[in-house]
C-alpha cells in the first residue's frame, strides 16, 4: 500500500530561533504588528510504501530519530494518510 | 483574541526540489528503500492577535502572498487555532 506522510519538525520551545525572529521582524516592517512570535520549522512530505499504517508509523518514527529531526534542538510529529494512487 | 496559526509552504509539484531529493537519497542510504519521494517545505508557526478568525485569515493570507511564500515556485495553506492563553 502507498502512504503519504507529513513530518513536522519544529525548534523546541526552549531553543532560540533566529530565523523565526527574522520572519517576525520582517512581518513587523510590513505593518503586521499583531504578530507576537514566529517560529520556523520544516515540513517533510514523504511518499512511501508499507504493509499498513502501524508498520509505516514505526519506520517513519525511526527515520525522524535517525535523520529528519535533531532531537537535541527539535521536536517532531507526523501524520500518515493512505495515498490515493 | 489570540490565535496560533500554522502556515505550510511547499514547493509546487512541477518544481524541482533538490533538498527533498537529498533527503530521499539519504533515507535510501540508511536502508529506507520504501521511500518513493521526499519533498521539503517550510512550517511557519505564528502567534498573533486579531478580532476573529475571519480577520486573522485575511491578514495571514496577505502575509503569505507578500512575504512567507514565493508563489511562483511555492504553494501555501494555513490552519488557524484559538490560542489557549
């Protein structure tokens, strides 16, 4: 079966996020003063095969821990969807 | 009222995504051969004030068009949530 997985990798709340700060500053210069904070993360969309949702979840969790997220400074979570094709 | 908005910016399907290709290659080297494709996007989390959901939606859409997404090569969408605080 084919699955579509969306992995969200975000800086941990305690970690400084200079990119997010830069985005917030740019938004303020454009007049969006209502923005209190911006934080920048990554969205990784994966298309992959697998036997079922549980098997895919275990594999993707491993991918996150081994490659996609740096757990010292980042949190991750993901959503699995059966692909249409 | 305070809102938490999550903006997802992804490369358009027709656009080459070398970063995503690099991620897919790395996953393959680690033995995750079931991965067919990886695409890399941005996740921007905003905390901001606003009168209501409609007003926030209009403002964030404008922010995406003016700063957060490059519509020539990227698509964007966002989710709005009322903040707990």
